[in-house]
C-alpha cells in the first residue's frame, strides 16, 4: 500500500510539473514564423526578387523570405483595405505608395528600378509575327484574326500603362483612331479630351470582347498565353519579356514610358481607375518601402537594404530591369537608408518607422523569444520519475 501511494504521489508531481511548463512551450512552427520576412510585390518583380530572396537567405541564415506576387494596386490594398501585414512592399509605380498609403500606412519609399513598355509575342505562334514592326504594330493589332491582351488597369500598373501607350500612339503616329479601334470598340473603357490631354476612365468591369482582347489581373499572367499561342500579343514590361524569352516590339521612346525627357508628353494621358484615383503618364519607376503594419520592420528594412544595394542592383541588371544607381529616397527615411540613397527632401506629416541599429555587413537577425522554452524542464521530470522508481526497487529488494 505504501509503495502504491508513493507511486501515485510521484505521478501527481510529474503531471503538475508538465502542466506548469506547458505555457512556456514554443511550437516549432511559431518559432519559425518569428524569423520570416513577408514581402508583397508586383508581378513584374517576381524573377529578380526570387534571386534576391535566395541570396539574402544565404547571407542571413535562419531568415525565411516569403513573397507574394500580385498586381501593385492589389498589393497596396491588401495592406490598406484588408489589413494584411507585410514587412516589405515593392510596387511597379512608386507613386502608389504616397498616393494610396500616406500617412497611415507608410511615410517613406525608395525608387530603385526602371522599366519600359513593349509588345511581347511568340515568333512561332503569334499571327503576323514575321510582319510586325515598331511602325505597324497597331495596324497588326487591328486585324480581325489577331487577339491581344493587357492587365486589369484597376489592379495593375502595367494595365493602365498599356492604355497610356495606346493613347500616346495616336499622338506619335498621327492616327486618331488607334485607341478607338483597340480599346473603345472592344471594352467598356472610355476616354475624353480635357485641357489638351486625355483622361481614360476604367469601370469596375472593363467587359473586354474576349474574341479580340484578353484582360487579366496582372501582366505576367498573360505570358503563358503568349507562350502557348492562346494570345498573339500582350503589353508587357521589357524585363518580363526578357526574363521569359519572348520576342517583343521595341516601341518608340515617345510612347514606351521610359525616358525622363518625354515626361511632358507622357503626362498628356491620365487614367482614372474605379477607386477614383487618377494616374498620370510618367516614366516607369519602381518603389519599395516597409509598411507601418510590418510585424518584423527591422528584418524588412534589412531586405530593402539588400535589394537597393550593390548585390540587388546586379540582380536587377542581370534580369533586364535597369536599377537606379544610386537609388532615390523620399519621405521620413530611416537613418540606415540615408547613406545609401539620394534623399529627396519632401517629408510627409506622419509618424516615421523607427529604424534598427546600423550595420555594415549581413547579419543573422534572431528574434527575441518572449517565453523560455519548456524543454529544459523535461529532463528534471524524467529524473524525478527515475529516482522514484529506484526508491521503490530498493524497498522491494529490502
């Protein structure tokens, strides 16, 4: 009876010990989640940021970069409307950050890369691929048996830039019916002249004539269609065409949104999207920031530093997407970035993100653990049970 009572006592002590340490146990999944960097980015950044992710993780063991690719406008709305946390946001139009996120969700950004618009196609499967040139591309698209595409202007900068290209084409080629034939007659998108320029209005549902025009949420979704011959031509960024080995029409600089010297020409076309925001034609420049809702802002800032630094610039150059050297920063820039960028002194009225301590080399960013792991107490419980067992064996031997 004494032996049984003693055994019950020991088991009770073990149970109490296990219950006591349970709140301090940190599951492996939670510990892993604490080491992530969550990145929302434009679809056209998928290839270079995949390589940036690989190199950053090599330089920072234990850090897991988790990227989500989508249209830039949608990415911003994931933060501002849905409340989705992100440690880094990278968009294909830097002006979306101050235009849609200031001051509540961001108060700085860095312009770090450029691009230009091209008309991508498959030289083996696209209709009239052997005829198309920078001088006749719009006439090729007009043909009844040709299907072309662009991304949704309400969700993706490449989409509203495609509209700008087609309207600018009227001015450049002296043909007043290019936009009418390619857009007005094939979608619910409209345009009006105002103050010597054009304002294009995009409804919630563009209602494309799918026998002529294909509209997808983001431009990279059109790539597979062109590759497989389901689509003859697609308006894309040059970098996307290069990265996917597509042929493309190299559009004139007066309409491809690539040159600062043509900024006044580009500015003659504006696109009003369904959210009521108006985008003005301008050279294509990408922007990156750490949103204010970041769960890991210090690690997010480290990733931004990598992307805009020497290694990141080389990645973008190799991917056919010219980096801006040095990058250009605006707003309440963290101190760590000020030595890496040309600073534009335009400060928004908002609360800045507190930057981490400066460092000049890659660091392994280990998150603080709020509770002590319970694994250390497990051996103690095991020892307790073992001692009790030996005591009982000793009594039995006696």
